[in-house]
C-alpha cells in the first residue's frame, strides 16, 4: 500500500541544515498494523506527517496505493489525503463549539456525503463507540477518554484506507488507553491499515511489527508476525 524510497526531510539552520529524516526506505502492506517508536527528536511525527500527506517538503519517492505522491500538485495531494487518510491525535483536536455529533458529521460534509447517509454513519458510530448519550454534549463536557473516543470515531467515519495515530493513548489513564487500543485492534481486524506512533512499549508490541527510528534514521524496520 505504501512504499517510501530514500525519503529525506530537513529544515534550514544558520550555517547549514537540520535533518529530520535520513534515507528512509520502508514498505507498509495493505491491512498492516505497525507501530513507530524512538526517542524524542527521532523523526516519528515527521514520518507520520509525510505518510499522511501533511508535509510535502521532502525528497525521495513515495508511492501511496499505486500513486506517485511526489508527482502530485497541492490540490491532488489534498484530494488523496481527504479520500484515503484518517488521523488520530494525542490531544483530540475536536472543535470546541460543535457538539459531539456535529464533530462527527463535519468530515462527511467536506466530502459532499448526502445528509441521510451522514446521519446514518454518525448514528452507527455513536452506537458502536457507546457514546450515544454524549451526542449533544460539547467536548469540554467530556472526559479525556470520551474525547479520544469521539476523535477516533471522527477519524474513521470517512472510512479511510489508512489510519494514522500520533500518541493516541498518551494523554489517557490506563483504563481509557486500553479501550482505545482495543478499538484500534477491532478496526485492524476489519481490514484497516494502521500506523501508530507511541512511547508505550507494551502497546507498540501489540502491533504486527515495530519500526524504530533514531536521529531521523530507520534503525530497525521490524518484521510482521
């Protein structure tokens, strides 16, 4: 599904450049669940931003679902991201002045999904994630775990091919974190391709393989189990 070949990313500094990614070559298969680990500054979030088409200032070759990303213009990259990628962030990124159901509905509006189908998808996910009773609340009225459940629901409501999770359990206590990991396993079991960045070694090991970065270099690409 994904092939990175010699991906490099740097930013200018006085008197030179600071390298964030160095010579990254990596394949991620359709339906795979992979974890990315490494110390702070290793390039984990930078790699996730490249995979999610949020960062376009890099060198190398990137094939996503048969499409050569480096050949696309900004509008084409945005369309590819909109149609095939979902994001889960550590700090939720919900819209504070929208109710729970409105936060879920908004991504579908951007994709011109008809109102009847939007309502059906929102209702299905509210029920599946057991947050029907929270649908008319605002994010500030929810616990951290509930906000992350809403964030996961929002990420998958568009039915993306690739789900990227940046420290999805980092801001949660252990019980809430466990419920999010269980949900990721459920989504993976349904065929979704998932790449998560995490500092939690136990949660990282629950994936099919663990990819290790250090100082922008691919230290170990892991192996599927």
